[in-house]
């Protein structure tokens, strides 16, 4: 492409209107050049008849209409000459700001006239204007781009370019098949062209605008390049590629309500492991420094001793199908037993391990872990892991001391279940946050940015910008706000399994004390103080919150109304009111003596089990079935022998499958008992394991009496743990998101306190809802609360009378009752 800067230094048109522009020397020269080109094209058509017309190289920009005009097979006839005369008259009177082009499709003749008008416009304006005038020797690309951007900054010029570029032949077919084929050589891109375009569009230090990309695609089409996509098609391809191979970007909201976009750091780390050029450089364990030379973080004290060993990578893969985990027994090649406690490697990548020795006592035939002496061995000396020892029946019998020290409780390592047979390693990241201006100029446009580096890589790689990863930015959310989501994403996954146990029990008095502290803090009028207390203690009472908000507002009003009052005066005034009104300010459940809301609210098996975990596994099952699966399941369910199902002996399989998402407690109770026998080949392996685990737990919880409490509690604890472990394998997020999973950890404590939980079930209360509804529908709804209460009170009265109850006669003050034996 040639540029000519001799004629124009600025401005798209060198006059206020086209009529004035025609009188300029530049325009006259361009018209003469055009006449010469047309004459040359006509002469060439007489010498050859090419099958395809190549774009004319002398013109800077061409169009489909101009290509047709230069077609050597096209003959200029008298009608065309007449049309040009009409065009000349039109352009003589044309004013750009007052002209609109309408591509009317009514007749072919009108279309032809419009086509010629656009040809003339391209030749006269672009051929003799700014585009063709940029051919001065020595001009730089940067100057050209700057000149173009300066020219496009004018609104009139933008409109003109938009009209020219967007008005295409209305009868020309859309190039939808430009990206319809995929070249395997350039996968996941359809072709090399798309690959190059995407590369250009994502150069880190050479960003291009949407307008420039649109112009580039248009230009490629004009130059005859095949399979050039439209801009929308190009963006669609980019989106598809990102969805398959990209990083997950999601919108997050900080606790302060500020929204920002977030790149998941877990995806970023996964990309490093999936990159063969990077994976070989990742260090998995602390490194034993060669000759004591410390050059990387894995040489220093933090990785070797300061960090809890359970935070480091927990396993070693011997590449022979065996995975060794810390805290599990392992056998050496000499037959000795050891307990690996920390994995290490040297500079060459050879694995080492710090171990505790296991000593056998021939007298008691038990084994003891010597945890006060650490030895260093090479991992090549390991021969059998815990699974091998278990399969061969040679696991040690641990002494009482070892059991009390908690070593046995960590066997097997919980990470083994988390790994599911795959290698599992811990990755460390560095987080960098700073406030950065979003402008290249000196104008300050503050952004809070956060970046990340994979600390398991050597420093020589981290010095390259390639290994610095962007996480998030915001003009409103600060670094701490953004880091909340980072923390949630990078928390050690093992914590999900290690923390599946009930926390320390609160008491009503302790909870009440926390709420009182918040109320007194509200008397200062500072809401942040209250929020901090709530976040720190984890206590927030919905009932008292109304009064907390009320006190904060009153404190602020008092300060305005009494400027002479100090903050202490305002606080003391409101505290006095609080002390006088404790009965209405604090939750009555917390102030009721003899009732501990923290311990006297046991797990309710209807909502926690049936409408909780049973419904979760049922939903995860039937949502994956097609019509054939549902028909097969329905026939199996209907054929079930209902003997032994208790009061729920009627099975309506068709109803259950038809309204699978709206089942109630008694139907879910049937499914909990029988689904194990019906879904074995209709769900995934983990889903079937969860179905069996929930069925076992449900059977235990509906025990009406407990004969051996210790054994029963051990069975319930194991069954609940199985449900949580398998549920975490299927969807770990549910463990945190679903409170009913959390409540399973409290089953043992509640059984100890209340006996069989079937006695605490609330089905009977749920059944009473039918009575209430009948009272409600017959109310006139002017005072429904009163109507329902009266109706139910009347029912209570008649029940009492029919049952022969006594009551006090108000007239005689005598106690009477219905004595008729026939009643």
C-alpha cells in the first residue's frame, strides 16, 4: 500500500463541500488518473480474457462495486454514459451533511444506480483523498496510524467512513462459510488466517481497536483473500476457543458490594502444569541445597521447617503405580517399617524423605512410632505403601501410646481419597497488588490491580513477564476486597476433608453475650464496629438486628440534635435505654432459662435427611436420565416388594417419575430405602456410591431404639462420614454451600443428648398443615389471622368436650364435664 503525504497534511476533504473540493488541483489530478486507469483497463481487456479479475494495484482501497467497474468483460454503453452524466449533476449539488443513502431493493435498476454512486464515491473521495495521499518516502507506520486516528476523530469523517464500509451489495450473499471448515493443522482455529488474526488481536504491547480490526477484515476481503470472516464471526470463534482452552473469568462482588471481574488462579496454575515447556521446571518438594547454596525459596527455611508439613505436597509417585503419602506406614526394601513425614528432592530431582521409624515389641506384639527422631532416606528404598500392606495383611498393630498421640487417626491420609489415584501436589503463589493508573498519559486514572506468579517455578523464569499472571482489577474494590475471592479459590482443597467435624459448641449464654456486645457497640453510632464484631464472632441475630440498626440511627440523630454531647454521653444515654428494655431487644429464645438454643435444637431428620441429602442425590440422579432411563426406572420402582417399608407401602412409580422435582417427605423416604436396588446402572459410579451411603445412614437414623450406644454411635459416625466424603468427590462446593451437609457432623452429639432422632422428627407437624389450610381457605381474608385462630380454637373446644374433659362453669364456678356415656 502506497501513501502520499504531498497534498494533504490534515483533513479528509480539502474544502467545506464536495462542490468546492472538485475545483482543487488534487481532485483534478485524481480525475485524470482515473481516466488513465480506465483506458488502460479497456486496452488490456482487448488482449486477454482472464477468468478472475485481480484487484487493481494502483488503487489504495477497492470495493465490490469498483471491482465490477474494472472488469474487462464489462462494456461501457450509452446507458452508462447517461448515468454518469446524471451522477455528475448529482455530485455538483451534493452536500455531505444533508445527504442520506437508501439502498432500496425495489428494482434492479435502482440497485444499479446506487452501486455506481458508491463506486464514484470511493474513487473520488478515497482515490484522491487522505488514503491515497500517503505515499511520501520515509513516512513511518506510526505517523500513518496517528494521521488516520486524527482524521477519524472528526464526527463527519467517521460517518463518511462508516457509510462507505458498511454499505455492501445488498444482493451479495453473506460470507457465512468463511469459517465453516477446520484445518487440523491450525486447530482449534479454522485456518491459519484466523490464527494470525487472533494473535494480532492479542499482542500484549501492540493493542488494536475494534474499529481497526473491522477495517482490517474489510481490507482483506477487498484484496481477494479467501475465507475472511466477518467481525462477529471472528469474535464468535475467539469465544469458542476461550471456552475450550481459556481461563475462567467470572464476575464477583466484594463484601462491600463492589463488582469486579476475576480470573481464577487455579486455572492459571493448571495451565502451567499443562504446558510442557513449563511443567518440567516446576518444583514439587523442598530442595536439598547443593553444597549449602541457597538460591531459591525451596532452599530456604520456610519450606524446610517453618511451614506445617501437612501444607506441603503430601505424596510421592514412584512412577510404578505406587503412591506414598505422609502419615502412612511404608515398608523399605530391607523389611523395616517407616512413617514418611516430609518429602524432599535434590537439585537433580532425586527424591528423598524424612521418616519416623517404627519399632516392634515382641512381648505385646504391637508397634510404636518413634516420632522424636527423624531420619533421611532415599525414596528408591521404598517398596510397599499402605495399600500394599493392607492387601497383604501385614499392617502393624499399634500400641496404645501411638494411638493416643493421634498418629493412627491420620491413617490413611485424607489426601489419598482426594487424589482419587492421581498424583497430588501443592502449588504456592505470590500475590502482588498495587494501585495503577489506567491511562498512558499523566492523567491519573486509579485502578487496583492484582497479579500472581507461580512460586514453584525457578526465579530465572519468574523474571520473565510470560510468567506473571493477571488476576483482577477494579476502580472501586481494593486489594483486600479482591483477595477474598482469591483466598477462596486457592484454599488447600484438603481442608474440605479435614474440617468435616463439628466445631466447638456454643451456649445460649455465650451467644447472648456476643449479641449484647453488638448492641452496646451500636450505641456509638458506628456501624463498622458492629459489622466487625459480627464477622469476627460469627454471631448475627436476625431478631436483634432490627434494634441494632435502630440504635445506630438514633445515635447519629442524637449527635446532630445535641452538638454539645460527647460520644460518651450519647453512648451512655442509649445504653441506659437498652438496659431498661432487654426483654424486647434480645431474642426470647436466648433469654429463656432452661433452654439452650445451641444444644436443644437437634438435627431434624425430615428436613436434614429426607428433604436434604436424600433429595440432593435424587436430583443428581434423575436429571441425567433420558426418557428410556425414566421408563426403565419407573418399571423397576413399581415392581418393588413394598413389604417392610412401614406406613409408606403404596408406591406410585409413575407419579414419582413424572413429578420427580416436587416430591415430599414420605416419597423421598421410599426412595432412600429402595433406590440402591434400582439405579445401579442408571447413574455414575460415585452417584451410586452416594446413593448406597445415604441409604445406609437413613436406615440407621430411623432406628426406634438403641441397644448398644457406643456401637451405634460409631456406625452413625462412619455412615455420615461416608456420605460427606462421597458428596465431596462429586461436588466439593456443596459441602460448603449446603448447611444440611454440615449438620450431619452433629448427629452423634444429638443422639447422645436426645436418644433416637426418629423421636425428634417433625413429620407430624408437617401433616398438620392440611388442617391449617382448610381453615385458611374458608376465611374471608379480611382478618385471616383472627379467622383461623378462632376456627382452630373452636375445634379444640369440641375435642375437649367429646373426650370428656373438665372445665370451670363461670356462672357457678363449679368444675364440670360431659357425663353422657354416649358421647
